[in-house]
């Protein structure tokens, strides 16, 4: 790994080897996957530490003050939200969405109208909406959502003419995070210390999914919508089975409040963007994690597994085959 002022570059792993979790500071703001590992080619932020972040299929974006920095088509870009600062951020495809104070919500379509954002501020009583921390863009960029201090969540459908109002919901607490399911049927809501689910067709109301020990600050769907990743203000990452409502993994990232989450396409790793802009890839597969631990220590005992590879399902780890061979 090489770094210089305001930038970070991470070299590719050896061909044929799956890379280990790598840790770095991301004032640089871009990561892209390749067959040989994770590469980083970031854009400087003028020495400012990111205050919020987003990670979608088109890459990473970070915000500091009223500025949003990201890479697209090999070039660094900076957008400015007026009025700032940026409180919530989302990126997917050609869309960048940002929430601010007093209900401010801006959406940039970098393909159709890169220099002029859609302004989706509330028509009445904008101060009642206050900080828009939770912002989401659906896979494919067809749906948008924003919510915040007022507990109100607003959703739009992207049309040829721009965003069209879809519907709104009331969460049970301050909305810190939002995520659309891959099938575009459900919106996951981080409302204070609770995860809630709302159907996009408006049926069923807002349903409680899980309770956590700290405010929910990031959400992401993985495994074709069967897994929901939850990041919290205390730096915890949890994976939940959407169908059974059961937690399948919990770990402490040691990265501060989790700002953004993103699953690798294969689903075997998850990127955690923390504070202030730290980024780490965590391996989720027990088989490869066991191999990694065996390379670290030739014959770990069961009690050592949690220390060596804390980023996998502990039940799988404790039942793993020993590294010893006959």
C-alpha cells in the first residue's frame, strides 16, 4: 500500500489469491473491484475529513461541509450542495443524492444534467423536517428516499422527467439510514436504535425488524436481498437474515461510527466505511477465513479462532476443521 498527501493507493493482490481485509484512510474516495483484488485510486478532499459517505455499485463518495467528492469515468468530481452542510449521502449508478438541514434534499443526475441538481425540498414547513441524515438510491437508480430528524421519510420514483413523488412514511425515531432492497419492494429504515421495514406499495405500514444497542447509521442489502447489513454509531456491524429476522453475524469494526456499507458482488466480503473516513474490507466466508487463520498460526485451538478471524460467523468458526494434518 502506498500513500501520499490526500491520496491513498492500494496495490492489487497476487493473481489467484483472495485479498485479506485491508485497512486505510480514505480521504481518497474511490475503490473498484478487479479479478486480482481491491484497488484504490482516490481523489483528495483538500485536507478535510469526510463527515458522511456513500458506497454504491459505481463506487464511493464522501462529503465534507457542502462538498461531495467522488470519481467517475476516471476523473475526480466535486459537487456543492447549497445550502450545506451535507448530512446524508447516497450514490448509485449516475445518481448522487444528498440531504441537508431544514429538509434540504438534492439529486444530481451525472448523465442527463450534471450541473443542475433536482431540488426536492418539502413544500411546507421545511424547518419541521430538519436534518436529512437518511438518504437512499435504489439499485438501478429508479427510486429515491430521504428522512431525518422529523421521523418522516419521503420517497420518489425517477422518471424521464425527473423525480416524481411516490409516498411517505413515519418512522418511530430519527431516521439515520435507509436502503432499498434489490427487488425494489422494501425500504429498510434505521430509526434510532431500531431497524424497520416499509413496503414500497404502501401495504402493511412500517414494521419493526430488529432492535440494536446503538443508533443505526448505515444499512445495505446483500445476498440478493436475503441479508441485511446494519452498521451502528458504536462501530458495530451486524448481518441479519431478512426472512427469519435472525442475526447471523456481529463484530466490532474498531472504525468508529459506521458511515456506509457495501457488499462485494460475490457477497463474500463487505466494505465498512467508518469515521473519519476509514475503510476496511471484511471477509465473510468461513472457509477462506479459516485458511487465512491457518496461515497466521499453524494450529489454532478453538478458543483462538475468534481472535484470529473475528469477521466471520462465530458458530461456523468454532466448528471449523483444525489446521492440523495427519
